[in-house]
């Protein structure tokens, strides 16, 4: 009887911990080395609206990562904050790769962007900056960006 209760307790505990997931499993994974991941979530009045907003937030997550990298490079040159270039631009090349719906109705979206595409988009910003600022060297800035892109970090979740 004790063995029966122990087995039942273990099964109950297992079902509770695995069956009540409120976030997708990929939330704690690290992206492959050649891509950036963005994660967004949303719970709205409709599934369609929730999915759309979650995807928008996943894109925003990638934009924020790119903005941080650009700002780090610009800070090395003592240049003013130019983050509007990244945050406000359409991040083409970002595509949703997974969606997940929690039991509470919250939708999660995982989006990715190839680092090579990100580098190409940022290269254009650096070239514009080189034209505008005599002390800025776009090639040196791209080398600094390559170092930042080589880091493989977990993405931040964007909920707003």
C-alpha cells in the first residue's frame, strides 16, 4: 500500500509540474549561433489579435537587441544616441518560427533574424553615420559589431 501511494504521489506531482506550463519550453533555450531570437507574448480579447501583438513584440525584442549593439558601437565614438534608426525601422528579415498558446489564453511568439541580415541592415546605418560624422569609421564599427553579434545570448521577452 505504501508503494502504491508513493507511485501515485510521484505521478500526481509529475502531472502537476508538466501539465500546467504557462510558458513555452523554448523560452529558456539559447538561439543557434547564426541567428538572433526575439520573444513576445500577449493575451488580448481574440486569438488573432493576441498572435499579432505577440509577433510584433518578438520583432521589437530583436530591434532592441540591435539597438543596444549599435549604441555600444556609437558610444565608442562618443556619438549621441541614434537608437531611433533601429527601434523605428522595419526589421525586414525577421520571421516568426514558433507560436504557442498557454492555457490562460496568452500567446507566445518566437521570431528569428539571421545575424548576417542584421549586419547588412546596420552596415547601412554605419555608412550613413560615416558620411555625417568625420571621425566615424564604418569598417571599424562593423568589426566591433561583429564581436557583439558573435555573442550568443538568450533573448529578452517583450510583454509591452
